[in-house]
């Protein structure tokens, strides 16, 4: 069943996109806590309990919603760093991006992302994708690192 | 030594030649070439007038001396054994210097390139060797000049080829840059569009909720009336305008992305069954053609060399256009065919490409619009069919990449023929799945 202790980490530099994603996740019935960070470095800080997130409870399971185009460390960089570290290799990662370039998609899957969602310009598709994401949260298995 | 005789017998497949010594001396003296006869020990026993002219010695100065005196110092040491080798060898004559340049040495010490033919004459058990020497200075100079000219010509061709290759590379890079530019701009535009679309939808949802709230009985009728007017008249209408504009913008951006992709995807170079492709395309457009009550006639279409998907895209676009822009005033007719080995757009003969065509009796394209036809985002009859005016731009890009061309002949009010060429399948190029190279990429 749906695990509401899961924290959703939303790494997205565009305020509008972040707001739309959060609103639509709520509408899709996702009640989990959503932490939003604005770049890849902050996302890594959160995951590795560094910087502003030194005091974060380390046991909290995290699902990462990761935008690809971000300042400092981009989404690909974050994905690579997480998959290179045994502690975070199993963290589920969902890539969000405006690109539908097949090579880019392929690359993300090769690097180990779980789901790839294109932010479609056709808004309804985007909403549908996020709704599916809500359903995905119900079935996804989280690493037992509690 | 036995005096040299009245008669020379010339080794020749011809019957023996017998002439008197006087006659022979005359013949020898009118020859331009140097004629020098030596004994086996290379002692000079005959030195004609031509030899005097070339070497500068009078016969009196050289008769009795050895042949080496007529050679540059550097060649002298090896010479006796070379002469011996020839004298004992099977050949009766040999042309010297056919492999390397040989030289003679004049009385004044100067050296000159020479053509030398040496022959062996047997006379009563004695072997005589005769060298015929020609000063090859002029010929050598002439040959050197030709060689130099050839080299210069080759250099110029090389230079020109390199220039052309460089120009091609620059053009390809320019094209690639443009495509990358279009790609990244379109791509960057998508991000704010997600916001525009998203928040205008949020506004729409908000207005709907607000409308529901206004139905509440507690709200005074007067206020409800004014608020509903405001909501429906001003806000909802404005939101609709925004949403229409945003979706148009997003379609244009998607179209530009498709165009830039047509220059960036990898195409294969294979034998393409054009008949099968067109059959498929016509089948897929069946709904449109029966709705328009149009007839689609397909002739025999030879195979082409290219990428099947890309070729299908070309036919689908052109046949689709032909159906979309038919003239409702007359029964529609679309004809697909091929003119093999026919001329290109400027009347040039095409041997390496076949010219396919898609012909319709539709609305036609006014001459003034024809040169804009293949540019992106140009539409002549936007009311006739949806689209962003990107199709023909993509078609042209695809054909360029496949090594073909596209051109149009059209009369407004009568119809249009789109011609395009594709490389033929030639037997000397084995079937392969080689890829058509992408434009040069800097990264």
C-alpha cells in the first residue's frame, strides 16, 4: 500500500514547473511530504545529508523527481552520483524533462533511472503522466534502509 | 689488330647489307647521331661526324682511346664490366638509360644526358660494339617541363579539391549549427511553454471552481450576476485566447523540432521498395481520399537507394498534401509515378537518379508563392488543412540528405506536380546497410 512516510524530493529549477508538479501530484492523491530543491547540488546535499541538510533524518526513504536541465549539477550528474554510491544506488529516480530526444532518454535509462517522464507541452498529457506517477508510488518498492 | 674491313655486316633480321666503305662513311657522316664503334677492349675505332658534333672531339683525337674517355668520371670505373656483360650476353642490341638517365662527357668536360643504343656486331670471329649516342638535353628539358607542368597541375587540382572539401565542410557545419540552433531554441522555448500551458489550465480550473461557488444561495443575486459576467465574459474568454495561442505556439515549436530532427537523425542507405512504400502510404490515406472522393493512381515505381522511413515520409507528405489541397470544383485525381533517367529541374540529364512525381489536379500554387514553398512555416491555404507549414521543408531536407532534389511545376487553378529525385540502385554498389553520414558535428 501507499507509504506516506516516503519523502518526495523534487529537484527542479523552474519555479512554475515545481509548482505545477506539486499541485498535480496533490490532485492525483499523493499526500507525501514534498521537499523541493532548485539545483542538482542541493539535491545531492539532501541525499548525502550535507550542507543545509546535515540534520535530516537519514532513515527516511526518498523518491527523487529529477529535472535534467538544472544549474550547478544537472540531473544526469545527480543520477550518476547517486548510482555510483552504494548507499543511494537503490533510491528510485524519476527523470523529468522537456526533451524527448531518444538518445537522452536512452542515456538516462542506461544510467539507472527508473522512470522517464517527458514534460509535454500538451498539458493534459503532463497531468496524466503525474497521475500515473501517483499510481506508481503505490506499487514501487523502497529499499529497506530504515 | 686486323684492319677493319671493307664491309660491315649489320646484325639484323633483314638480309645482310653490303656497302662499300666510302658509301658507309658517307652514310655515317650524314647521321646527326654520334656513331662510335669500339673493339671488345673498348678501343674506339670509328667516330663519325655526329660524334664530333656531340662530344667535341675530332676522330683523330679519340681513335685508339677507350670508350670510358667519353663518360663522366663517376661512371668510368664500372663501365668495362658493363660492356663485357653486354658483349657476352644474349642480346645483340640494347637501349641504355631506359631505366635511368645516362650521361656523356664532352671534350670540354661538360656532361649531358644521352640516349644510347648499343649493338653487337660479329665479324669473322671478332666482336665489335657500336654505340649510337644522341644528345638528350633538349628532350630531357622538354620532359622535365612536362613533368613540372603535370606536378603543378596536380598540385592545383589537389588545392582546389581541398578548397572544395573545406567549403563543403563549412557548409555542412553551418547547416549543423543552424539545426542545433533551431533545436536548442525550440527546446528552450518548451520550458516556459509548460508553464504557460500549465497555469492557463490552472486558471481554467480555478474559474470553474469559482463558477461553482457563485451558485451558492448565500451570495446576493446582484453580486452573483456581476461576478458571473466578469468571470465568463472577461476571464474565461481571456483564458481561452491564451490557451489557443499557447497551443498554436507549442505546435510551431514541435514542428521546428521535427524539422531540426530531420537533419540530425541517422539515415540508412539501402535498397528501398518504393512500390511497397507508396502502397502503404496510399492505404494509410484511404480515409482522406474517400472523404474527398479522390482517385489515387499509382504507376510502376522503381526501387531507390535511401532510407525506407525517410522515403515513406516524403511520399506521405506529398500525397497527403495533394489530397488536402484538391479543388472541390472538380473530381480529385492524384497520380504517383516515375520518370526513369529523365532530366532534373534545370533540364540536366540524370543517370544516377530517378525522378518520381506526385501530380494532382488541385488548387495549384501561384507562381509568386512557389519560391517560398519549401521554407519552414509558410502556408498557402491554412484554411484547407491543419498544420504548421513544416512538411515541405522537412521533405526537402530529407531529400537533400538522401542525395536527391525536389522541385515543383504548378499552375494556379489547374494543379501541381511535385518532382523529386532519389539515387538509383546500382549494381556496382553492393547491398549494404551503410549509414548516410550525419552533417559534420563539432562535438
